[in-house]
């Protein structure tokens, strides 16, 4: 079934939302959340304050779309992975790819993420947005894992695998952001965290079924 292309209005709204989110992320990373106002973000994004509040309730909420885009990229890599891998192997592989600098994901984007996470350590509201995005990503990850497994699975084990993988990615990003390691190290750390957190889970230790 072909997904209908978004309308021009929808595409414009999405573009505006992403521009505001990027502007917020850049300001938070460079000067901290406490020193940044909603007016600053709106001005940097080239929109009115009224437009800003049409999309976001608070200034911290503005970075949520950018963070969610990163999660979606991880899920896309996971879905498109080789079928001969076990699910834990596919999780490890996709996490590494999602955080590896590439033309469409330059190292500067990871450095921007580092700045956001460092700013979040000094702003409870910004930290809450980061945690909320990861909670949502865990919910999104579970059905993807169920589809990849191709068999009936215990819902509890499904949640455990989703929680382990999601926590691995979150801890990896937070640990990398707190260090001075280069962008390339983020992928290695994410793969390691997911590998270690899923090692004790016996679920899906055989190759995934072919679609």
C-alpha cells in the first residue's frame, strides 16, 4: 500500500517545525537552556513568537522533534538490516550505523547533540524532554522488534529487549556527550552498550526469518 504524499501545507508545517527545533538545539548547545528564551529561538528560526507557541508549549519542547528524528533514523536502520542477523545483532548494527557520521548525518550533528545533552544536565525541563523522547522511542521500538522476530513472543520479553536496547542507546549517548571523545566514538559506545545489555536476554538468538 502506497503512503499518500503529504500535502504542501503539511510539508511547510514540517519544515517550519524542523527549523524551530534546529534553532533551539543550536542555542541550547551554544549558550545553555537557561540563557535562551522562546523569543531567542523564534528570532533565530525566522518566525514570530506566536508561531513558535503554535508548535511548542515550552522552549525545551522545541528540541523534541530533532531528538525524535534521531530515534526514527535508528528504527529505519533496524528495519532495513540484513535478515540473516539475530535481533540482538541487528540492534547492535543499527545503533552503530545510526550514530556513524555520514554525508546525511555529519559529525557536526553529533556535536550538536553533545551540546544539548550537556545543557540538559543543568536544566531539569530539558532533561525531562530527553527522557520523554526515549520513553516514546521504547514504545516505538517494541512493535518493530515484534515484526522483525517473525514469531509469537512473550510480551514481557519483548518489553525487556526494547527497554534494554533503548537504555543502551541513551546511556551511550549520555556517556559520550559527557566525554571529549570524537564523534566516531559514539557509534562504538552505542554498539557496546546494546551488546552488553542484551547479552543476558535469550530472546531471538537465532537468525531472523526472511520476509
